C-alpha cells in the first residue's frame, strides 16, 4: 500500500499528486466523490455525471438486455438484412411474434 500527502490551502483545496491522479485515472476537470467508509475515513471515487436523457441506459433491466444482446452477437445469433425494406419486414415479424406471446 502506498501513501501520499496533500496540503490544504486557505480555502480547503488540495492538489492530488500525479501518481494518485494516474492511479484513479482522472485528470483536470474530472469529478471525484469523497465517499465515507464504515471506518469513518473517506475514499476517493472517480465519478461522471450522466445526462437525465441517458439515465435509461443505466437501468438494471436495460443493462440485462444489453448483456443478452452482446452474448447473442458473440454466439453468432444474428440476422442480416440486405435492404431497408428487408430489415423492416424482419422487425415487423418480431413485433407480431411478441404480440402473440403476450396474448397466449
């Protein structure tokens, strides 16, 4: 385990040493959360803001659907279409099958 020291200025600001920034993978302008641990200390956690219109992507159900789709792609379970019309027919067929499953 390595240690690093920082000094606070009059406004309470500190500069993280270069090796700490590199280990966290952060650079100027990045966000870091100070998260309180069970021991009462704080942990530095790199963070990112997610625009509200993109929150849907991080919903657990959507993440599960994405993992399933990626597994299908990796397994070669894909359907290729050559034209836009062919793609539309394929997608319309999926919609019809989905409706039949819900009714049954």
